[in-house]
């Protein structure tokens, strides 16, 4: 079993004593209360880049890429990163995957380039997933990529530096549930107590130890790599409370007041629908729908839909149920037209490569955004309450972007009234104006016979917004 330094020793390693940490924690927390203001104005300032960005890359990468979905010749039907659970692999055995993990083909510049060329503005990568393996060079645990694998290098260092070099915002995913930490165990029929599972139990009297362990890891993640977002997950375990989430939120913001933290730091999330419950104030700066898109816009709510490109987050060698580029582009438009962000996932191989089908689809999205990016970045939700039959809409002050999926055969595009008026309109790809006439239900725009883009053609309408 990979050694976890006793908390006192690991604090020593990062130059803190127990009482200093608790003191630091309480002062930081209280300082957090002071320094990390929670005013609406502060929040708008912190969220501004994120609301402008609209599109990011999620990266699930870890030891689970080694088995790539298979164990003892059995192929999992579940998501690849849960192999320690569905294959009931005990901790000591799962650790063995570190021995062959040597991603020699990992190229931080090409990963960041792939995201950038796709039109993505930020990257969220798994620093530690449920299996507890740290994909960065940490002092808190030796169960990490530098101390436990032949790779011996820190890919997060390379990625953070390369992201900065290419002007890409860098961020971390971090799992609260930890199948590797000795404070937790599994209590389920036919399950090894040290295997993975949907729920872990906390050993009597060990919660503080684990919470301190998380804080020490989060401190080194934030101070060493300066992530713009902490994307928590695994918060559904019964031993984790909203109060724990509130405290962790304050702690993380005390380390970096400008950081963004998702709503999976606490217990606010309504399952996969991902938005926060409203019966009280829950910790977190934005909601996190998973593998789904809300039916309608949510005025005043910041949310980000995370999604796979096939059926797994972590790499599975045989999962080729890839979504089409058309669906992915239309998902992006649908999400932005409802005021949300899209966090689209890739699951690199154990060799360190992003699968080719992912790269191809990202390039297609990037090609579309090269032409139509103005209709996505920094836009707000559609003014139309009812779903548009021909597509979606996004908005900026004085501008309406009409994303046409179904090009009208008669060339007549019916735009419902929206409280403002359309002054003029043109194709995103065209200079010349289109004919716009008021109609009983709003406005009628005359379009050329051929759709410029079969996936989504954008009409830019200049508007005089209602006072
Ligand atoms: O269990 C995880 C899963 O492995 C993956 O990380 C997704 C991504 O949002 N979140 C959890 C399931 O909700």
C-alpha cells in the first residue's frame, strides 16, 4: 500500500505544524470571511471571464487509463474511471496500475493547442479523481505520478505553464470521495472494503484527518499551479455535509479569493440535473448539469453543462459511441442560448494522447467557432421564451444572433417578437443586408436559398432593444 505520510509529517514537508495549520485554517477561514468578499459585485467580477468564455475542455486522465475499461478480460459497461468500483479492485491491487503508467506521448503544447483550436477558453483537468491518485507532483502523498510511476514528471506543471503560454485558462477537478485514503472504506455486499464504490464510509474519528489531508492537497494545488477554478466532485458521500462544503469553500477562497468553485463543494446539487436546490443558500459559484442540458434558460443562474463525447469520461479502448460534430456544435449553441457554459470532455490514453475521434470533432467545432465565435463568446441567453422551431438565439446589447439549424425551404425566417425591434440583418458570413419586414408575430427575414452551413448558419440582427 502506497505510503501516505502521517498528516504531521506531511505538514512538516510543506513547512507547517498541526497547530499552525489549524491556526492558519481558522485565521484563513476567518480571514476568508473578511478577504473573500461574497458581494454580488465581487461575484460578477470573479465570474466575468467565465461568463465570457462559454466553452471549456474537461480532461479525465489517470491510472484508470491503463486498464482502459478492461479487467481480467472483462469489459466494463460503466464509465472507465470507475473500474476500481465495478471490477471490485482492492486498493493494493489497483495501485499496481501505477507501475506501467508511463505517458511518454504526453505533449502539453499539443493538448492546449487542441483545446485552443477547438475554440475552448479554459481547461479543467482531474488533479485527483475518486481513485485518490494524484496526477501532479504532490508532497502530501506519494501516491502520485512523480513518486509512484516510471514517468517521474509532473504533467500538471507542464500543462499549467503551457496554458499560460498559449493564453488558456487552467483549472482543476478534485474528488472529495477518495477510494484510496485509509480514512474511508466500502461497506457493501460482495465488495472488498478497500475497493471503489458509489459510497464510502468514514472510519470513526478519522474525518478531520481526511479533511486536513484534502486541505493540504488543495493548498499545494492552488499555490503551485494557480488554477482559476476548483471543480469539486464526489460530494455525495453521506459523511460530507453542506457545512463541510461551506467551510471548504471559504478555505479555498482564502487561498485564492478570485477563484471560482462549483456547487459540488457542498450538498446543493440536485443530482445529475446539477443545479442547486433553493431551500437554502448552498456553497458554490455555478451549477453543474451532467450529461444533460436544461430545458430552458435560467435567468440569473450561472451553470455549466459537462458532457462526454462518447459514453465515458476516462479512456476506454473500445468505447466508440462518439457523438457527431453536428450534435456537439448544436449542443454548444443550445447551451449558450440558455445562458450556460459547455464543458466538453476528453479522456486521454495511458500513453498520453487525446483519442483521434475527439481531436477530429474538436477541430470541427473550432472551424465553426472561427466563423461564428461572436455569436457564442460573451453572449447572454435568448430573449425568446418559446423554443424556436428553426434553431436557437443568443444575444448581446444591440445584437441578436439567430442560429438556424433548419433552413426554411421558402427562405422566410419567422422571428417572434422579443420586446425590441430588428433594425437590419445579415448572414454572419455575408456583408450585404437581408430583407427584414415586421410581421404579425414579429419579424420576417428573407434568406438566400442555400444555407451557408448545414450544421448552423448564423444571422446577425442589429436590434433596437426595448427601453
Ligand atoms: O463519478 C464522477 C464521474 O466519474 C465523472 O467525473 C463525472 C464528471 O462530472 N462526475 C461524477 C459523476 O457525477
